[in-house]
């Protein structure tokens, strides 16, 4: 069995997504937490073509991007599959995963880094593994950088009342989708569940995210189920 190393930003929902895939597939792996300073010095660019995390090393093979990693793991470890065989179900899975990665992600960024009351904590967490001298500066810079990302995407230019309304529109639709189902696609766990869960789980590290999700009983039931299936048991 090849050695597996996950290079990650610990607080990233995309890195959590990969950890939970590995956990579900019952693969033993180690994590290397990349610091902000290492990233600034080009460490992430050396780990993959995309120059971003997560990056996963399996033996001598290096893979970056959480979706590419997920599909590669499906080939290498097909047991406990996360991709349906039915083509229509595959399409639903793809749509949910892309929604998580390209839409819900920016709500997670907003909650942690655009709401002023959350910035200090998550700025500190972003620099958790850095040298104290660099971390003292990085904890202020990281929220600004990520808030700039949200501004360029558009969500960062909205006030919280507007974002809260938009987020609840997403959550209400997800609540309705889960009314009679245990999972997002078909009748078993898929990549869609892990992708959406990881974004919501990160949102819930903020008080505002906890309040938002707590209003939806189907989502809470579903999240508990996904968490039990994908938390580390090794």
C-alpha cells in the first residue's frame, strides 16, 4: 500500500473534503500543514500544477485540486465508491459538488473573514502553524486577503443582512431536497454529500453559521449522518 500524504491548510473546506473522502475509504494517511509563509515562498506551487491546496501525494504521484483528488482516489480505491454508476445520478452529484465548491464556498469565506467579529479568530487560525513572528502579522493580513477574494467574487460587497437572506435561500432549498432522503444523490453517500457537508461544516465554525443551519432539521439530520460515515476511525 503506497504512503499517502495530504498537504493542506487545516481550516480549508476543500482539505476537509479530501480528509473525509480518505476516512470513508478507510485509507491511512498523514497530513502536512502548509504555513502561510511557506505558501508565500512558493511551497504550494511546487506541490502541483494548480499551485493550490489540497495536494495529495500517493507514493510518487502528486495530485492537486480536491475534485481531481476525489476522482483519482475513486480509481485507486474503488471499494466504498463515492461516484454513482448511474449517469443521471453522476450528473446530480456533479451539480451538487460544483455548487458546494463554487457557490457555498464564498459564504464560508464571508462568514469567517468578512464579518468583523470573526476576523480576529480566523486570522489567528490561518496562521496557526506559522512562526510566531510571522503569525503576528499574518493574522491581520489573512482576513484582508480572503475578504478581497470575496469582494472580487461579489459576495464581499454585500452587507450581512443580504448575505444571510441569500444563504437561507440556499439552505431552505437544501432542506426541501432532503425531506425524504438520507443523502443528496440516490440512496447512499456520494462525493456530493461530502462536498456540501464540508462547506456547511466550516460555516458552522462561526456563530452566524451555527444559527443559520440550526433552523433546518433535515440538514442537521443529514449532516450528523455524513459526519458519522466520514469522521476518522483509524
